[in-house]
C-alpha cells in the first residue's frame, strides 16, 4: 500500500511540475476504438496575452487515418520544410487575411503563439458523401479565450449508416492532447 501511495504521489508531483501553459507538444490521436473513419482537421493557435491574434493552419491536406497519432511542436517542425519532414505537414497559415508560410513566421511571433483548438470532420472512406449533420466540430484548450469547448460528441447518418463520435482536449505534463474516438 505504501509503495502504491508513493508511486501515485510521485506521478502527481511530476505532472504538476511541468508547465501546462500550452507551449508543449500537441498530440492528435484518431482513436479507432469505436470507428474506422479518417480525421480531416485544421489547427488554430492563440496569443494568450491578447486572447486572440491567432493563426489558422492551412492543412494538413492528408487526413489522419484511424488508429494513428501525430504530434505538432513548432510551426517549422510541423511542416514539410523541417529537417525531418512532418508526415501530416502544415506548410502555411492564414493570419490577418494573408497566407503566411511556416518558414516566414518569426521566432518572436512563434513564441507568443499556443496551439489552441482543432476544427475537424470525420469521413468514412468506404461510404463517400457528405454526412448531415457533419460528423465533427471544434475542440480545444482555452475556452475563456476562444469559446471552444474541451469536449464534444455527436452523431450523423450517411446512406443508412449511423455514426457517432466523441472528442476531448486535455493537458498533461505540459503537453496538449486531442483524442477523437
């Protein structure tokens, strides 16, 4: 019993010791526990000191397959221009009515930005067409700034097939996690 308590206390202290300000890695997981749908998504950032002035990712153009997890760190490392190109790259962003390449975002601007939320849609590659309502939405980390919740769920139907999903955004150990299942 004492060992279990010590382990739990250590994990609690270790998790709390890391910053949870959103500057960590963003992990996006298309959990295939309950579905086998492709995840089409775009990411948004926010400047927390202004509660706005964020960037919208233009991409990735490649959907995240079921059961796959991908990670995003900096603007540059999340692009195809990185020394190790990202498998689900975001090469440009929309900001102030302008397309901004990931390579031209200054370090000062990048340091002020935090991954904020993900807008997404799930699609069945074996059942093409537009679901009504759309099977997706937005989920994120700073509801007081963005108004985006950290948890959503929904259902839809396409060609007589019923679909359901849940999505949650959580922070742990300084990293951000979005899980869609």
